[in-house]
């Protein structure tokens, strides 16, 4: 399995643990104010990163591209900044709002970079992805 897939899976599991911890805190306290941050940790952290890791495991040549590793860094930075800043914002710390916005844009940039990776030609064949599917 490509190194990049392992990075994604390891990062995803960290977000799963964080998301479960947030869920447990909400359940124990009966305060669900931070449910949005909990959802972002689980969906953008655990699920999406695991899907990215799966894609790169199935497309190891694309995982070798420099853009793929850069995409990991950008996307991960965005989510790592977003989850705690959103948590604090939902807890009432309004000063976190700009950081939530900036981290959302960083995360979007990471997703757009992933789209470029997906739509780029296969390094082995040089063919576009849709042409390879025919």
C-alpha cells in the first residue's frame, strides 16, 4: 500500500477517536452544542480521509505524485484547524469565526487539489480517467 494511503488511514483514525470523544462528552453532559464540530471531525476527518486513502491505495501511481502529498498536507491542515476552531466557536468563542472561515477555505482547496489528482491522466497509460473506463 502506498505511504500516502497509510498517512490518510492513520490520520483518519485519529479523527475517529477525537469524534467519538466529542460524542461521548456530549452524551455524558447532555449538552449537544458542539454537534457540528463532532460531525466535521467524523465526516471530514474520519470518513473523507479514509476515502482519500482508499483511492490512493487503488491508484498507487497517483499516490506517488508530488501533488498528492501536497494535497494531503493542505487538506489535513484545513481539517486540523477547522475542527477545534469550530468546536470553540460553537462553545461561544466568537473570535474563532475567522479561523473557521479560513480553515474551511483551506479544506476546500485540499478537495479541489484532490479533484485535480482524480481527473489527471493515469501516469501508467497517459490516458484521461474517463477514457480508461471505456
